[in-house]
C-alpha cells in the first residue's frame, strides 16, 4: 500500500506537534517568559468548559491550572515552588499571588508542554477566580507582556513592588521615598539609613568590579525569604521577596536596563 | 580533594563561572584561585576585598538576617558587565568563596551551583 504524497506533509505536521507527542501534551508557544505568559493568558481566555491544564517543563509537572468560563479558578504549583498564600484577601493581593505563580511557571527553563484534562461540567464555582482580562491588565500594568524593554528605573520600582512582600525605595541619604506591601515585613528607617551609607561607600568599587547599576540579591536557596537591592539606581529599591520570585525580579531588572524581554 | 581541586570543580558546578577564589577575610589573603583564563593576582585580590566588604557589612547582614536571605545566604550581584557571587565558607566563618560569572547565569541555577560548590570546598578541609 502506498500513501498519497499529499498526506505526507500532514502526517509530518502531526508528528511535529511537540516533544510530548503520544503523551497528549502539546507545546506552549514562546521562548521568553512574556511570550509564554501571553500564551497561557490566551489559553485561559479561550477556555469555556471546565479544564485542568497541567504544565510540564521537561518531564516535571510545574503547575496545574483549573480553568472555566474564561477564568483561572485555581493554580497549584509544584511543591518546590509553592509559596505561602497572601495574608490579605483583597482582590489585589490575590491577583498578585496568581500572577506571580503564572510567571514562575512561564519562566521555567526548557520547553513547556501542556496536558489537558477534562473536568465535569458542574465544576463548583465557589471562587470567582481571575478573568483573562484581569490577568492581562495586571501584567500590562507591570509591563510583563510588553514587547520591548521597560526602559526606566521607575518601571522596575512599580513592577517589583507587585512581586515583593514589602518594598522600600530610598534616596542617596537613606530617606525612604516610597513604601509598599506588608509594613511588618519591611525594614525600619534606621536600617535603611545604615544601608544607604554602606551603599555609597561601595559604589566605586562595585562599578570597577561588575559595572553599575547592579542588582544585589541575598538568598540562601531558591525558596525562602530573599532580599533584592538595586545599587547605583535613583532611588535605590530594597525588595523583600519570597525566594521563588527572584528569577522574575531579575527578569524585570534586566528589562528595565534595556536587555530585552525577560528570559 | 584539595582546595585547588574544589575550586576547579566550582568552574563546572557554577553556571557560566569564569573565575573563583577563596579568601581569608580577616587577613585579606586570597588562599586559592582558579579561572578559565589566566588572570592577574590583583584581579582576585580586588574580588576578595570587595567580598569582604559586602559579607562583613553590618547593615546588610542585619537586614538579611531579619528580613530575607539569612545569615548564611549568598550575595549575588548582577552587574552591568558580569555577575559576582559571594558566600561565607561553611567551615570557617571568616573565609569566603567568590565567583565571577557571565551575565547570562540564571539566579536559581547560580544559587544552587554555588551552594553545591560551597559544600565541596567544605569537604576539602
């Protein structure tokens, strides 16, 4: 039996649908975090009937999204990435948490594969979830889905605040100019003043060694609390973070410095 | 494994690592170093001196201990030209490891690689 030549390209296309061929997985479009976020948000927007989407990076499942009626009802991350739910029940805190989790998934190294599972139509709507529009607006406001670099330090300040547990921006004299997030998690004015004095004494050495401006991060592993501090930027920004937000904050920093889309 | 071997291993363990050194912060002496390309001693002296300033900074360590990063955390500096990582030795509190990496190094892989090499260096003593 011979195949009609016209069908060969079609079969080839089907075979090339992704590394996950045969496992019911298909690739998520995009190589950058921003492109993948865009694809995931579009996936949410286009999902009417209840679905569970398991996202894999290589063989590992990195996140599970429960989606219905164009809304992200729930997101569960792999245990190694799971962070504490927001203390606050406000809409802003919830969407910030969800957006951070989505960005974490989208930022995983290697190809991302999507596995779709069908859920019963009577999925309990006990939570309103987040609409694709809300997510788009959030990422748009924090410049995550922009095509180009953020361009200004001010953009980093705003975008990092959305990911930080607490954040303080301060001037060269150590005077706080903006505080956001959980006040209890933020350093006091005395600590900020002492830090500013240290920073000013480091600047020339740091310029010579690594180049300014720079982003200084203190962390003891990929999870747990971490601290990110801009050096050589005005104002300086100190962000207290959950450790798993560090890669996203680094991407924001790169973009604010004109290095293109987050990797 | 000798300290030298452990530092050589650091070049492989830490992503995009170009040079590594081990410094005694109390005396300022660089006790061991290794690079992918030959670098003058002044390069390692300067890196060790700056690591000492950062890791002994009271303001930074107080903040890290209280708010995020921890007393034993590593300090990663993503600079405009390259990335540096400084971390205190696991064995001797006044010794430190310093790494210079390319700007392409990813934060998570970098942290994991440094912590792994820190363990290797600790086993060298």
